């Protein structure tokens, strides 16, 4: 029984990915050429959403053009 468990533990240890030590992570975080993929993805998603919003806005402007705003006349302040 212990021999089989030992083999299972050895297999699990081999299948786990190698994690970087904290020293390696600190060195990588100080690297100028390191790219934060989560931040880049967020920028890309934001840009795509802005593009879609502009397309919808233009479609609405073509379908229902807004009239020019009327200027409000400036009234003199009322005396008390």
C-alpha cells in the first residue's frame, strides 16, 4: 500500500508545473521589457468596446439626426 502511494506522490510531483521563486518574480517585475498581458487585454477590450459604441452612435445619428440646439435668450436678472 505504501509503495503505491509513494508512486502516486512521485507522479503528482512530476505533473505539477514548476513555480518561480519569489526572487525570480521580483527580478521579472523589475524588467522593463516585461509585458502585463492582463493590462494589454483590458486595453484591447476597452478599445473594441469604444469602437462598437462609436459605430452604434453613428448609426443612430444617421437614422435620427439631432436638430440644432436653439440658443436661449439671455434675460436680465430680475430685481428684488
